[in-house]
C-alpha cells in the first residue's frame, strides 16, 4: 500500500492503495467515474481511455503508482468543457454514436489528438483514433465528426 | 508483497539491491501479462518497483560517438524527438497506438524481450548497446547479447536498464516494415528493419534484421559482410542466392497470429524488396 496523490478532474485527491492497482478500477470503484469503461482489459480497445497530463492512456493497464503528481481527466471531467460540447454536437450530428460504449474513449482520443493537432487530416484522425475500437458505426461517421468538430471548434484547441 | 516507488534513481538502485523486485515502468506489457480479474490486483508473484516517474531516466542526448536514450523515455516522446534516427521513428510511428505509446517505454520494450517487439529489429540494425547499472557497476551489452530468448535476457537481479546507446552511423537508406492483423495495436506477424549505405553504386554498409521469425530477432552478420563491396548490379543478379542463404536462418513457427510458411515467404519478400530498392 502507498499513498498516491494526484489531480482528478481538477480536484486534488489522495488515496491509499496498492501502487499496482489498475487505474481503471480505482476510477470506477473508488471515485465512481463509471464513464470510464472496461472493454478488453488489455489495452487494445480504448474504452477505458482517460487523459493523463492531456495525453490519452488506457486506464486498464496503467498502474496507479505511476499517476503520482499527475493530472487525470476522465470523460466526466472533460464533459464540463466547451471543447467537449463541440465534439458532442459533432458526434450527434454525424451519427457517430450508436450503442455508445466506445464513445467516452472516442471523445478522449479526439481531445488528445486535437490537443496536439487542432486541424488533422482524415489520415491523421485515423491514426489518432487507431487505438479505439467501435463495433457499431464502421468509423466513417466518427472520422467525419472529429473533422467537423475541428472546424467548428476552431481556436478552442 | 512490497510495491515500491523510489523518489530518485539512486534510491531505485538501492531498492533493487535489497529485494527481489520486478521492475515496472509504463505497465503496457506487464499489467497485461500479470492481470487477474476486473477489480482485482494484478498478480506479479514478486514485489515490484515502479520507475515510470523517475525523471533521471527520461533524456535523449547526442554525444560525439553515441546517441543516448534514457530507458524511461516513452515511445511517443522518442518518436517526436528530433534526435531520433529515421529508422526508429518509422518503427515507432506504426507501433501500438497513441495511448500505449504514451505509457510504453523503450527500456520496457527491450526488457520484455518479446520475439515480436517492434523496436528490437531496429535496435539490432543500429548496433544498439544496452547500458545496465547496479549499485556496484555499470556495463554495456550489445542488444543481440542482451536478449537470449523469448522474455529471457542477461540482466542481474540488482541491475536496471539505464539507457540505450546508438552508435553514430552513416546509414543513408533505411526501411522498417511490419505485417500485422490490424494496423494499430497488433502484435507483428513479421517485422523487418533494413539499413544500408551505397556509394558509387557499391554497397558500403548493409544490415537487415527480422522480428517474429524466431525466438529472438534474426540478424546475420556474416551474410551481411558478403554483400559489402559488391555493386548493386552484382546483388541484383545474385538475389536468388542471397534470399536462399537468408532462408536457412528464417525459421518461424505456427501460432495464433500466423503460420510458418507465410512468415518465411513474406520475410524474404521484404528482404528482396529492400535489396532491390537500394
């Protein structure tokens, strides 16, 4: 057990847990952020994606001990931003959401991509979202949605 | 079970000297290999030492004879660093996914010693040295001596991979390729790294390495030396013999990702296309 202190959705928190605990379990069960989903549990599907210091990671394989001093943003925290609003509207308009299980991860991946590249090409969007699986949409609508958000949200990223 | 988080690199070396600990960096391999059920702790069998946040292992420095890459550098940071050789950038770009690359470290990819580790054929071709340190000493080990089998490496219990050293070279032609079931996040069926230098139509330097076609990366120094000094026309004329020589050493296995016939044929096709592109 160790005391781990970090920022979670803009709030400083401290927890005493094993450093090898999966960040995903801590977020869902200790902090009730259940927008973070468990899909494959082995880093291949992206449903558990969160941001650590503005960069996407798969929380199902992040050891809790590595987040000491870092800033974590889950979909719940991100949903309070203007950038999320723009992305959400674009996803809705383009029909990029069907069952919705992958959507929190897709939005986190889109945010991470747009943070480093505010105007990505289709190819760059495909690479940016390459670690996120969606079994409903076939991806085209998601790619369109990210493209449309990057236009509409010009200046936000 | 001890799970320790050192504050400094010196403290990490002490901890490793005092206990039998598994070194855990970004966790992208080890958290999966040791995972239990949802909402349960991974089962590491031994204690662990979490080194991901050691700033002292996150650096890249070019010195006169070597590029030094700290073992704690993530794949994404190395990919985006202007000092990184093009061949390594090309491999990192198509390795895993952005989320994995943000956590996976170069030290971890080497330490995991997977036959299919995508950075490995590149590091073999670049003659990389693995720098190991313990409280007692520091030593350099060529990567092909460091990795001795799937998951097996010559590292002592109290040692840590401190950095990777890449010797300066004048390789002007480089190529990385991999074949996988999906573009992102796929464990390679075959990976290939090639590098060469050609001057006045004569091969000055030639190096190729194959991943996922044997227990460790395959690089044949003697076959490479036969090609040095030949003209490009010579190698084109003798391409069949060169491929058949390499074919003797490419002995892949059947597994859930691919089969041995496919792997061998594609590995040789990649070699052929690299040689003919020189």
